[in-house]
């Protein structure tokens, strides 16, 4: 039996040989692509890791700044206070109320500047508005609180801002505007603030307009639907005050 020796030309024309060569080339090419993809995945993972670490550290720093502002806001007043609010102990102490709220405003403004519309920024802006009210900067306070009230980042803080704005308008002589804000919140199914608390504020808005009947009706509805606790005690006291002032007990 004789053997037939294939020429180089015949080998090159062999379809099996061609298929093997093509397969090897594809594998080589794909191996390079796979290595590039793997390197890309590793790079993305590294970027994501350090990015998350940065965000966590940034968030932690923001929480510390926000906590400092809240500490200032609830700080003590003492004529012996030093320049350093913590000179007398772990609780910040200020010489005057104005010093306290100005320091708080500065701290909260820093949070707002750094964290913008994020949750930390929204909370910082809310407290900034409260602090500005305390130092008599009402236009700045209203602007900050209205920005928070219209936010969608943290709806609960937004409702708290609306509640503060309603009280501000009642105290500023525009009780009608305060009434409208409170009535809107009571009708809003998404509002998660205690209904009795809003009704208590609404009764005060009515009383500021001389609407005693509406105020009593609102308080009685709050009393009937309430479940006890501190709010019910406040509602009972408010009812007694209104009824006592009129000299007409039900």
C-alpha cells in the first residue's frame, strides 16, 4: 500500500486545515478581546470601589457638618460663653440667642453649599430656614423653606417646611395664607405628618382671622379622631382656652 504525500499547495487547500487555522485565529483574537474586557471590568470595579468609598466619606463628612449645625441650633445660652462654643463642655454654649442661630445658619449653609439637592442638602436647607427665622431674616428664611417645601428628595422634610411656613404666615398677619397651606396638607394623601397636629395649627389660623366657629369645629374633629397622647392633651387645652375666652362652654 503506497502512501501519498500531500504537497504544500494541497495542504493549504485542505478545508479541515483551513478550519483549524481559522478557529485558532478566532480564539487568539477573542482571547485578546476577553483580556481587554476583563481588564475593563477590573478597571470599572476599581473605579466603583473608590467612588463608593469617596461618596461614603463625603456623606459621613456631610452628616458630621449637619450634626454640628443641629448642635448649634439647640445650644445653650450663657453670658460666660467663650469664642469656642465647646470651651465649657461637650454641649455648645453661646453668649446670646442671636450668636447661636447665626452660628447654626453658617453651619447649615455650608451643608447646603456642598450637598445641594441631596437629602443632606435638603435637611440642611430646612434648618437654615429655621435659623434665619430666629435671627429675623424672614425673606431668606421663606425662600429656603419654600425651596424645601417643593423638593421631591425628602417629602417628609418638605411637609415640615410647609408646616413652619404656615405658622410663619399666621404669626406675620397673613393667617389666610397659613390656613390654605394647612388645608392643602390635610387634603394631601401623601402627607405623613400627624393629622391632629395640623388641625391644631389650622384652628389657630382660624382664630387669627376671628373664625371661632371654624376653629372649634376643627379642634372637635381632631379630638374625635385622635388616639390620645400629648397631641390630644394639647387639643384639649386649646379647646378649653377658646371656650374659656368666649365664656360659653358647650
